[in-house]
């Protein structure tokens, strides 16, 4: 076991745990954001750099600090390690720089993007982004293309996190989808357009942290905060059959995998469950989804779950406290 202290909070974790995983065990606002790391996908992480932290003490044996910020999704903890994230103004400046880089080519078209309301980059740009860009060169733009019968790729929004590539690699045998080219001409592509017809290919939509891969059966139909999520299941031979149904009135507008507090799916679902089962009668309803994070989706719908760890740090509480304070001030 190794004891690690992150932003003043200590936790003991098994050897080999990454700083990000240790931070998630502590919970709350100290957890670094992650745009490319995704627990269910092997070898994910290490691309986007949003989860960087400062290691101010390497370990008990070798207390030297690490010379520059490290990606917390890749760096494993050592016994006695001390880490700074939100408590270091310099690190927060560095994270802000990372977000500025991510936004060089990513358009802030949130008002018309289907991912708005459940997009981590939207949150990050709100928290760290500048209102103006310093980038003076022409931005990359791409035509929207269909990859697969029901998936639309809007490459202009892609941040090359590689999550969809890992889904193709690890869930879809005989994959034809990946990253073509390198550097500023790198792009997600299929060798033959419309070729992603694998039964699990729809999971790419769920893992995409921005609105680059969207569900053609849901695209432009509703904002996510105007649909109500319900957990449901069915007996499916291809997948776990545990899904989230998004209702508007009595109509199922979309079906997605269930996600946890870090926006990671808990069970992969097949394309039949996702695209073809859009009637309530196809499902056994488990009940309304409890959104266990501060999210626009939970607004006016359901009571938020109690935070599991360090309630004083949880952003849900911060939001609630801020709300109560504002109410008090208004009175
Ligand atoms: S399309 Fe989405 S999931 Fe795939 S690399 Fe781009 S941002 Fe990541």
C-alpha cells in the first residue's frame, strides 16, 4: 500500500494506483478533470493533459519534487507522495493553458451542439477558458460525415482523445476506424466511409467527451436537460441490456449506456438496444436516474445523490451552498 496526499487530503491505496484513481477515491473538487482517460477502456489516457498535477514530493524515500506537471491518469503513486492540484495557482494556470490548446480548433458552438449539458470541455472552458482566443491562424474545419448508419462524425469538434478508437479496438472486432495522419492534420476516419457497422460501435458515441460523435437518431431533437433519464433493462443476448432511457413526455428520445459520476459507462450496450428499442414496452423500468454529480441534467428533475466521499469538498455541495448564500443575500 502507498499513502498519498493530494491537496492536503491523504488516502492509502494499493501500489500501482494512479494519482487520478487515488484522487477519485478521495472525491470532491480535488479530482482532476479527464478528457481522454476512461476506466473501462484499456490503455486510455495520456493524450489530453487536462488531468495534470504537480508532484511536490516524489516519495518518502526520494522526496525530490517532479520537475514539471505530470498527467495524473498515467503517473502511479509512491508511498509518501504529495500532490498539488487545485491548491496550486501555477498548476491551475497550466491547466488553463491546456484548455486553451484544446479550444484552438474546437468551436464553442455549444448552443447548437448535442453534447451541450453533458460535455466536459464545455465545463472546462467555462471554468478556465479565456473569452478570446490568441490563435491567429486558420482553424481546421471538416465536412460532417456519416460513420456507420447511425453515427455522425463532426470532426471539427474532435479533440483527438482516442476514446472512440479504443472502443473500436477493444469492442468491435475487425475494426476499420482509427486516426489517420499525424500532427495538425490528424483526423478520426474510417478507411471506407459508412463501414462502422459493428454491433457495439454505438458505444463510441457514449465515450466521446465532446460532440464529435453523435447519435443520428437523437441529433437536434432535444437539449439534454429537456429530457428525463430513467434506468431500464431488458434481456439482451448481445450486451448487459442495462441502459438509460431519455424521455420527453412519454416518448423515448434516446437510449444510452448508464454512466457513473465521472461520466464513464458502467456497461457497454449493443446497437440494437441503443438504436432499435425506443418503446417503453421494450424495457423493464428500474426508476428515475439519480445524477450523482452537479449537472444541468438534474436541474428541476430529481434529488441529487448524497456525495460518497468528503462531502465538504463535493461540487454538488458547493453549488447548493452557493445557491443558499445567494438566496440569503437576495432576501
Ligand atoms: S471523435 Fe470524440 S471520442 Fe473520438 S477521438 Fe474525437 S473527441 Fe475523442
